C-alpha cells in the first residue's frame, strides 16, 4: 500500500485527458485507437508518478508539517529516500522509452518529455512563484490532451484547447484556495506561493474562469466546424451537465472549503460523478447513435 501512495496511482485519473481528442472526434470506440491511447495514458502515468516522487522527496520537511501530506510515504518514513529515487529513475526511463515506440514520429515522446521537464521545473522551485504555479499546473493538462491528439493523428480544435486550459486553471485555483484555507487555519503558509494569494482574489478568479468556460463550451457546441463534423446541431444539450458540474465544484470550493484534491472529489462526490456520467452518455448518444 505504501508504494501505491508513493506512486499516487489514485491520481492517474488525471491522465485520462489523453483520451479527450478521441472522445470529441468520435473515435473512442475504435479498438486500435483505444489500445494506442491506453499505452499513451500509461506513459504519462509513469512520468507523473516519477514527478510525484521527486516532488515528495524535495518536500519531505514541509510535508511533515502538513495535516494531510505528513502521511505520505517519504514524509512518514515508510519508504526510504534512496529506494524512492531508484524507483523514480526507472519510471523516467520506462516512460520515455515506451512513448518513443508508440509513434513513427517522435512528437508524442517529445510531448511526454516536455511534460516531464515542465513538472521538474515546477518541483524544483517554480511552484513557489504565484500565478506561474497555476499556469504550469494547467499546461500539464493541456500537454496531455494535445499528446492524445498527436498520437492518433486527430487535430484538436481551438475551442477544445481553450476549454481544457481554462478548466485546468479553474481546478488549480480551487486547489490553491484550499491551501490558503489550511494556511489560515494553521497559521502557517504551507506553500510559499500561497502568501501571494487571498480568498477574495481566488474567489473572483474562480467566478470569472467558470463563466468563460461555460461560454466557451456553448460556442464549441454550436460552432460550424463541430456541427459539420458530427452532422447534428443539438450538441449544446450537453452544456447542462457542464454547468451543473462546474456549479457543484464551486459549491464544494466556496461553501464546503474542500477543494484540495480534484481527484478525491471526482472519486467521492456523487453529484459530480452523475454529471460526468450524464455528459458522457448524452455526448455518446449524439455522436455515435
């Protein structure tokens, strides 16, 4: 179990972003595409786990002061630093080597490497610079989505790029809000960049970004490009689930003050799960039936 948490396998769900291009392009039921993207998904999972180990190694002392993070394998002493670094090196090598074999052109492997480089920079100190930390976290989600499109040869529309980037910024701000709430409760800023934020600023950003996401999604569903590609003009119906999901996440963030882990919310909140399931089913019915 300690290695499960060391690799943060429960966070691998974030790498499902590589499937987004295939889903919106209507190719998700193609077995070849599904297998190829599954391999790409695992490449990002291994790279992400390597980054998590690096981040935990550098934050051992800080994590010991955190009410939740102190239970992590390195901070709690359940896994030795030497063993963790050895596992990290293996994960880096396997991820990059595997990604290189998935395509005749090296673009996908380059994107995996770029994702790793961005996150290494984040772990080495850029996470302590306010706003820069937000954009670096967001870029990781965007890279995964673009990589999924590159792997299967699907062009990603500008609307999809905008929505993925905005959604990831939204989630990053929500997480920073949770860090800020914890800092105010404990009296200690557990993350350096938190000192440059306050509740009012983050609440304003969340409201602004959520509104732009909603408008962007509607524009995407009614765009001429999308209507012509899927041959239907009522994709906008799925916006109902997008709105409901965003509002629920805002409620969890602003009312319950519990937005520290998007993965935890995704895996435990029934309302969020229902909106995602409703969105997927509706979208599939419109595109595939």
